[in-house]
């Protein structure tokens, strides 16, 4: 699931994809209707990759919550965000059983489900765990760097 360039813009409905960064802000394209808008630096903008949900033990990244919904729905559409609050809360408890009920409001749940359904319609959700493309290469580099550190530490003793 690639949501690193997906934005939520305060005061604007839906989600946007970052297209071009300019000196005075950036250009974003709506995932709902494909229209491009310019967004100034004064606008309140959130990257979906930076958003987390409160749980009783930790803050859970939004991408993990979206993946949990995708697993529950087999990558299909989720419950509509227009359902009544009791139904939304019961549904969200199946998705994220340990979410902090004091700090996560029904409006937050509506927003997450709306975002999930927008991303799902665009084919941007996945129930698969993210994989690092060159993980083996990175592992070898880290191991080599650690060995080099140990050698320099032994020589200085």
C-alpha cells in the first residue's frame, strides 16, 4: 500500500495525491474527481503516512489500520462512513480491538472508513505486508558496517 504521497487537506473533502511541489505550495490531484488544485503553504495538510490512531498500548500507524480493514474485507469496500455511530464503533472494534475509546471519536472512525473506501476504489489498498525491495542487500550492508565497527573498536583498545 503506497500512501506516502496521499494528502488530507483541511476544509477540502476527500483525499488528494501530491503531484508537484512549487515555491508557494504544491499541486494536488483529487482522488474523487481527478481535478487538480493548488494548495498554499498556509493550508493545514496531513500526509496519510504520518497519521496514527490511538490504542491503549501504542499509536498504530494509519497504514496498519487500513491494512487491517483490507484483511477483514478481503480488499473489498468497508462499511459506509454514513452509517450510524453505534454501527461504526462496533465495526471498528472488529478492525482494531484495542483502540482507545476515549481518544478516538466516532468522527475519526468515519474519516478512516471514508479514506479507506476512497483508496479501495482507486485500487490503492492491500492486505499484504509491505516488503522492502532490496532487503537482502540492505541486511548485508548493515552486517558489513557492524563488522567494520568491531574491527576499529578492537584496534583502538
